[in-house]
């Protein structure tokens, strides 16, 4: 695999302060968080695929709003039908037991329906995919013609080698220095795979941070906060080039 399955580190982090400005609606029978750019245009869009904490987590809603403030219409579906993992769960929580109910056969249809709506009634012309941790797998699965036009993932988990090899569009990766899910050996394996592919790619490695830093960072630590902010800007610049720039 290009990354290991999710582990306990995927559930640990710091809740951020702030007020979300997006709105929750429905596509079919599942909930979706929408955040609009200032001009309300939906032409340049981002499909945001969360980590296991899910779309109701204030941290990821604030990130969605930040993408919107940078000119993107953001759509963030509930990948887990309300069955999310609590931040910093009690000792003994078994993430692998939880995962059994949230594998690709369950998640893929939610993303297929979301993309159909985005390409259809929502009027999206170009769509970038953002995936944090759990969501990184689905950036790779859907980075194909007619689905996602470009992809970005931070500290991805659960990505199969074949899924990475199947990517058909530009892919950007933000990696943590300390990450048992996406460690150095998996980063190098990923680089070797991407080197033999014809898509544009980017891998940025951030020191002094651990798995989950792009969403659940301790913002009281200056160096960690800087890494989180730079990882976000990495995504914005990537999509400015490969979503807006190619629109």
C-alpha cells in the first residue's frame, strides 16, 4: 500500500475555536456542508473528504470556509451517515472495528452521488478533491476524468498502491515528519510510484508535526501552527493552478 490503515493517531488532536459560516443541506438522504465563495459562484469547486471525526467537526468546517474565502465553492458530505469517531476517544476504542462499517462499498456511493449533483444541478465546472487522513484514500479513488480534476491530501491513510497508480490528474500531498500511517518508507514508495506516472505531483514534508496536523493541530505551538497554515496554502496554490488555472 501507499499508506497504512488508520490508527489511533487519526483520532487525537485539538479542537479549534471559531464559528462556521457554511450551511448544512442534503443530497439524497445524506447531510452535506456547503460553503460558498463571496461571489456565490459554483464553477470552481472543492469536494472535501474528511477524516474520521467527520463533517460536523468545527476544525474541518473552518477549513472548508477558508477554501471558500479563497474563491472555491466547497461541498463536504457526511461520509459516515452520522456514525463518526469522537475526538480523543476513550481508551479502548477500536478504530478497526469502526472501520468495518465504513469501507469503500459504503463511502463510494456517497461520493458518486455528491459528484453527480456537483456536476449537475450545482453547476460545478472544475472540481478539486481534498482528503484529510481517511479522505485521502478517496481523493485517489476519484481522481479520474469526469470526477475530480485535481487532488490534494494531507497525511493520507488507507491508500492502496493500485489506487495511487490509478490517479489520472494532478496530485499534491502534505506529509508529517512523524506519522506511523504515512511514514518515511511509505512516502518513498509513493514517490517511486508517482515518478513513473505522467501526472503532475507534489509532496511536501513538514517537520515538527505528527499525523493529523493539517486538521487537528495544536495552534498554541507556533511551529505546528505554521505547518498547518502552510499545508493549507499548499492546497490553495495547487487548486489555483490546476482547477482555476485550467478552467
